[in-house]
C-alpha cells in the first residue's frame, strides 16, 4: 500500500530554549491532532492541541486549537533552526482502502523553527 510517507529529522545544533530565545515573534505549536495533505504531498494543513505565543524570546499567552497551513517545499525550505531534542511522534498507523489496509507510520522529530508560515484560519 502506497499511502503515507515516513519522514524523520536528524537532531540539529540548538536546544529548545535557544530556539525560543532567538524568536522575536512567533507561535510555539505542540501536539498535532488533525492533518490533511493532498495526494501530491504538496498542500497541507495541521491542527494542534495547544500553542503559546512567543514574544521577545519568551513564551506567553496560551492559544487553544491552533492551526497552520502551507506548501511542502516552501515550508521545509523556510526552516532556519533545528533542535537537538528528538522525539518519536506520529500516528501508529495509516489506514485506507477496500478492503481495509493498515501501514505503520511515524516520524522522529525535533523542535524546529520555520519562518513565514500561515497560522490560523483567514476568511
């Protein structure tokens, strides 16, 4: 079954705290809870369980139900900091098809900082 791509990031040189401290304005998003990626793996949107505003290198106000969207190659080329804190994330499986098929998925990931990402829903 060709379905979901497993992607992993090798650890980078920065700590989580260094990434936050180096960010003047941003949003720290945590725990993906919903996702949608088109068939060509180009356009995507993700929803997270929780986020925090970042202002002047400090985490501030909590944000509930944050979302972000983008175009894969543009998103990945905008990564400018990568953390050393690798954690295994992902769903345990991706299931589709008739009859049903299940494939193992997951990806190791570290904290990363991206610039110019569209955050939230705009009408």
